[in-house]
C-alpha cells in the first residue's frame, strides 16, 4: 500500500495564542488518580450539535479546536459590546456591555416585531417596551462617574462632564415581565429532525408574558437567532438557553444629550452635544454557542468518551448517534472514518466545503498553520470498485487541483478500503471501522515546462 509523503505545513505569520493540548482530556503528565475525566454536555437541536456552557466551550475549542462559534468565524469570541466604545470608556470600570444607541434601537425594533407576530397589538407592545427599556440608575456607581468624567471629557475633546447612569439590580421589574436572564436565542434550522416524527416547527408558538418571549413544548423562553431579520425568524428553529450572566441582561447605551445649562448661550443649531452612558435592559438578548460538526461530535463521544449528547433531556447512545448522524448526513460514515484517521495521526480536520473538498487538514489548529491538504474521501472495496460519492472527470479533477494549488494546498484523495465481504448490517455499527484500511494519494498537477527544466539541469 502506498503512503502519502506529508510536506512541512506553512506556519502563519501572526499567532496570537499558545498551543495547549490536542484533546480536551487529561493524558500524559496531566493524567493521574486525582485527575478525573470531565464529560461535556451537548444538545441535539434541529440536526445540530450545540454546546451551551461557556466554560465547556472554552475547553473544547481551546484544547483541540473542536467546533466553531455560531456568531464568529472560528473561535467563539462574540461580544455584545462595541470594541470602539470599550476602548473609549475603558476607564469606566462597569463590567457591562457597551453599545451604541443605534444598535440598541435595532434590538428594540426586533423585539417589537417579534411581539407583534405573536399577536400583541401595537399599543400594548409600545407600552411594554417603553416601560421595560426605561433608564435605570444605581446610586453606588455615581462615585465612579465622578472619578472618570474628567478623563472621558478629555477623550471627547471637550470640557463637558460625562454622566454615567447604571441600573439598580434591586429595582422592581415591570408588571408581568419575567427575568430576562432566562431568555435565549435560537439556532439555524437544518430541516427535518431525524429523532422525532414531529418537527419543532409543528409545535404551537405563543406568548406567555408581555416581554418578547416564545414558548415551545416543554422548553423555556425562546427568541429568534441573531444575525437575521425578524421577518425571517419564522423559518428558523427555536431553542432554549440556560441562564446567562447579568451582563447580558443589562447594557450601557451611549446616548447624545443636550446640555441644558448652555441652551441660553449657544444657538439652537449649535447646542452642545454630550455623550453619556445610560443603563437599560436589553430587550433582545443574543448569545453565542459552540456548534460541532457531526464528525467532531461523534469523535468526542466515541473516540475520547468526553462528550454526552442529549435529545429532549435523554442521552443518546453511540449506536443511536451513528444511525441518526447517517440519517442527517448520508455521507457521514465515510467522512467520519477519514476524520477519525487523520485526527489519530495528529491533524486537525475541518470542513473543506469552501474549497470544494470534504476535509481540510491543519497542523495543531487553524490559529497556527494554514491548511496543508484538501481531502476528497471515497469508500471503495478491496478491488477499488463500487459507486463513488464524487465521480470525477479529468476536467473536474484538473479544476479542483488548480483551486487547491491557488490556495497553497495539496489535493489528497483518501480511499477507505472495506473488505468485499463486509455487509450493510456490519456498517450499521461504528465497530466496522476496525476492518477499514486507508490509502492516501496526493494528486499534483504535471507541468511540462518544469519537467524540461529539470532534465536540462541533469
């Protein structure tokens, strides 16, 4: 059997983090009798595997780079705060998200449209949101404002004093409103749920409280996913979120106000504009979760044993997950076998959809190196016969090879060779992988001019 010769990967110029561990489990010098294996928890929601707990998200991504943030490019580092405002008000030790007035009004609009779709009339919605989003104050924080107002004024380039209004945690909430910390966002809908005959969209959706909330089945408060327009949220699945930190419930809004003391000296069109932070309740809270690919989720369950996947509060067995994932993604068995093989070799495989392949192979992880290989996976018998998942013509194969070369990657064909005697019943269990052999072939484009130059040198 031929072996692929792996070339040295290309390291990224700027690396902003340290490599910790290839897997989120204790091993080597970290493994001992007092070091227990932690089992993480994930949930199966609308054909997606989601991790909600913040600490578990950090451990799964930081140790092995499993999954990606649903609101981020890769590492789940989404924040409600505006980075520019954080730098501007860095001397204000509030520990709360800071957003612009425009972004806050957008959240109010989303909450308004959501409540209207749930049957609330316009007057009721306006009254509830007006009461819910009113400014809140906390007398204990005024001292912080007095100490920092001079610094913030200098940053603004004026001598105006800056006021900071923050919420009163003990202040009563509007009548009929539940604690916003129990609100949640939702995740993308991937189609029919294979674990039940009734899809989530078939449940009755109703408003149980004046605040923009949706109740579904036995689940808790639900909200549509961020990043989408409210009118499109009916096409998306709904999920529950656990209780979040208080910082998600309250936000500081930077608002421009006119200084009343200078109204007599300054013309109306030149009234002095001051910026101050007003604490308000967040009417439309947005959370980020870690979404695992089916291959990553099954590897954590089957190979490492450090993840438990739940559906409707019931854990799913390995055999059940094998069947369910195959129903969701018909090519799951093939792609997982390749994923398991390359993970075992020390690579970090990621989905290669953006380059037209099945997998991308990274050394250590995406933050450290560029992907070295674009992998096409095929399942064949020991005579290299059988129906191919992606039958290539010479033209399509040359096009895919050119794409891989243009992004500084090598194209690899990974053949999973199963015995001709293996039946379909044996493929119904992940134990079939014990009889699978792997052969990797690196495909390179032949350049005639380069070959002639090599012969001239000889």
